[in-house]
C-alpha cells in the first residue's frame, strides 16, 4: 500500500528525445526524472533546447528516441489517446480561433473525455467546470467570449480547461509567454496552489527563471548542449548548473540574486553602502549594479572603491549623502534615486577619464 | 448563463418556420399560381382541380423536397469543411469538391456503356441514379483526399484554397476531355446538368436522394462532438482524447457524401456551401456544432428554396437557372467575410 503511494506519478529513465527517422535530430538524451503527486516542477532552458519536445514526449504525443516514460504506472506512449486524455491534461501555446465559444464552453472542453456521444454535461461535469473556473479566478468572466479575453485571462481559462479534465498530471507548455508581469506571477501561483491543494503533479516550461526559482518544488534544466539536470531550484542555482546553461556574452546568472545581470568588461568601480539592510539599501544596491558598478561588500580583484554612500530615512523617502573616495570631505547630497544615479554616473565617468 | 440575445433553440425554431413557409410558397408559386387551399387539398389527396393536383404532386413537390434536402446537404457539407480545414472560405465548390463530383457524373453520363440518347439522365432507373450519386460522392471524396494531403503540409488557409482551385481546374480538364470525346447527345445531357437545377429529380428518384443525404446527415450528427474539438485545432483535440485522423476522415466522408449526392442530382450548385454555414454561425452566434449542424441545414434549405422560388419569378413558363441566383445571395456574404477577416487580422494579431 505504502509502495503504491510512494511510486512517482511520472518517471522517465534514460530517455532520449528528438525526431527520429532519416534526419534524426537528438535534442537531449540520458534524461532521468521523477515527479510525484503534489509536486510542481518547472522546466527551463534556452530556446531550442527541447523543452516542448520533452513535454510532448512525457505525455505521449511524440515517441521517445530511446527509453520509456511511465505515467501512473503505464508506459505512456503505449496508452491509447483516450487513456492518455484521462491521465495527462495539456495546455499548449497554440493560438485558438475560438469563434463564439465562451469561457464556460472552453473550460467545458475539459470534460470531453467523460461526456457521452452528444457531449451533454451531467451535474458532475457542470460542477467540475464551475469549480475549475473558480480555481483560476475567472468566475466573473464565465459567460464572456473567450476571444474577448486578455492574453492572461485566456491562459487562465485554458488552465481551467486542463483542471476540469481532472487528470493526475497537468502539463503547461510556456503558459507565461505573451503575458504581462502580474499575469505571469498569477499563473505560477495557480500552478503551485494546484499541486499543493489537489495533489496533482504539475509541470510547466517557462523562460521566467526568476519565477521558476521562487515557486517550483523542483527545477528541470535543459542546457542546450543536450544535457538534462534536475533538482531543487536552490541546488541548481548554487551549483552553477543554471549559469552553465544560460550564461552568454556579456551577461551571467548571479546566484546571489537569482537573476541575470550584465557583466561589464574591464575594471570595475565599487561603491560602499553605509546603510542597514532594508528596502532603501536593497534598491540602492540595484541602482549601483544597474550603473555597471559593484557594491563594495562584493569587492573583487581589480575593482576600486570610488565612493561611499550613506542613506538616511527622511520624511519623504531616503536621503543620500555621497562622499568621494580619497577626496577628504568632498561630498554631495541626493534626495532621490534618480539624483543619486546621476551623481554616481558622473563620478564613474570622471574616474574612467583620469585613469586612462 | 451562456446566452446572449435570443436562445439558440428559439432561433433554430424560427429558421425551421422560415423553411416551412418557403416550402409551402415554393409549392404555390410558379408559372401557374395555386392558392394555398389548392396546395393543401392536393397534398391531402382531396383535390377538386386535377390539374392543380398534378402540378403540385408531380412537379412542384419533388422539386421543393429536392431543394430542401440538397440545400441542407450542401450547407452541412460546407460546415464540415470549414471546421475541418479551419477556414471560413472552405466549401464544396471552393475546394474543388463540386468539380470532383462533376468528374464522377461526367464519367457515368458520358462514358457509360450503351444507354445513350437525351433521355439518358431521366431514363436512368433507381440503380442508375444510385450509381450516379456514388460516382459523384467518390469523385468528391477523391478530391478531398488530395486536399487533405496538402492540408497537412500547408498551414495557410489561402494556399489551401488555391490548391482547391487547381484541383478544380484539373477535374475540369478531365471533364473537358470526356466532353470532347463524348457523343453530342450525351454532352447535351451533361451540359444541361451543369447549370444546376432542383427540378430534374422525379418522385421515384427522391428516395435515393433522401437515403444518401439522410445517411450523410446521420454521419455528421455522430461527429458533432469531435467537430467541436477539431475546430480548436488538432493538438487541442488530441489532448482531449480525440483520434484526430479518424475523426477527420469520418467527417470528410460525410461531407463528400452530402456534397456528392446533392451534386449528382442537382448539378454543381455554387456558393450555398460556403454562404449558408457562415450565415448560420452569425445568425445563431454559435460555434457549437450541436447547434450549427441543424442551423446550417435549415439555412441551406431556406437559401435553396428561396433561390428556387426566385427562379420561377419571371412567370410565363420562363425559369431562370438557380446558380446565378445563388451567386447573388452568396457572393456578398463571402465578400463580407473577406472584409471582416482582414479587419480582424489587423486588430487581433
């Protein structure tokens, strides 16, 4: 009994994905992964690394080049289309010409595997559709036409359709593409809550590494060099795996902030920040980095401190006083981040000129 | 909860009433005007005027029934094609399916055995007419298969229409070859058929037409669930457990049978197959095939009956061909789809 509950919902061993045939194109191989009910995994990787192909292979839409995927204890590629539709619900990035279908109609498509030949919705189906719509927060828009929704609302309606399909596995292919920032956060929230509250396993592929690191229980990483790794987001971030997958000319993954930042070539100037940890300091640090400078705490070889900034909390916001390094008492004041940015930029430029 | 404006059921009932009214009008109007009472008497078999009775029963009733069923068949065929190819301009004629059916008919009429003479078509027995519809349906389905083959490679809907056009030309050239080598009498018969008419079907042949169209409609009704899913795309449908290739083939078989049968009996009828499903979508404001299939069928009947009535309007025994009249209704509808389509593309994408 315990074994059955512990068995992963989705697992793959030695999986190779890509297109077979005469023009074989192997996108990745040696993929081992496991996903249990209640887990939320995020699949990340550069464009063309095979994220969509992996997802399609996991749900049996595409044959693996080698290896097997097992879903609920069965080899997924050997399931019939009908059996698959009750085990895995998928949302793809396609654009839909939905005509006069309402949000309700679209979500009701999720009941398709369960309805009779005339597609009549029984009480049980109606209940599933209504609660799926409520789960993504679209109850007020249920009778609105799908084509009239914003991109974010559409994505949520499509996720609701997948929820209504009532499968143990939910697969979302780039659900946050085309969405604005708040809508992206919402999609991640919905995906995580779904895994937590209903015990479903949820996988989504995304380019939002930042959100993936914040929300996912595990990160699946495809690095564009045919390699796959998986683990807790923190492990992959600190082990340098994310950096190896994504780092490019002029930017790199910063494990400290979990975000990408540009790397300026040559020597860098540092700024000391004299302020307690807090909102003001955090944004001052961001400002320093935005200008291509480093915060002195993270001083590294070849960098030179050019100024010291102290922050005081004023009535109308933070006040900054800036003291140039090596100039004794010479200093200036700034009443906003914008002013501070101009002062620091001028200073850095002056230093650059004198050092040449 | 989902309704906007009148409920689909009420709109369908209105369409059914319109079809019924036009059906009665089609029986009453013509070179000889027969009062409604006379029509009713003739239908109920208690006619006092035997001339009226024979006009209604022998000429007008089969013609009206043919218009009713052929209109419905072409409209539903067009609806299926528009859904499967996800293209609002798909239809039996725009995809060259009518041309394919013409090849089937041309082969039977022009190349078939010894039974010659101008009486060939009307002289055909029931078996002959069944053969004609099978040949037309087979021709229609063959063209559909070719288009389906291309549809998997070209995503663009306009390209698909061009393929349909070319296939249509190809079928047309086959027909010209058959015509070139056919005997003059047979060619005469064939050319008469190409004008399109609802009046060539006799009461004895009607059961064959009804059987073919009834079968096609029953097949369509059974695919209505998967048609809804196919409308949203192949991947969407497959993720819902639809066996896409099978569902598509079944739907196209139904479309070919419907278009083939209607074409075999009435000749190539233009525009109706594109315009009626489009109009049904807009009038019913629906995308659900459970509503659209009956809606398109009723509207197809309405269009066909209206065109048939209009073709009798000149009076004095002059009858206009149906095709140009349908073009008068159909062309503006298709034009407006074009205009609306380009506007939508400009704003939504």
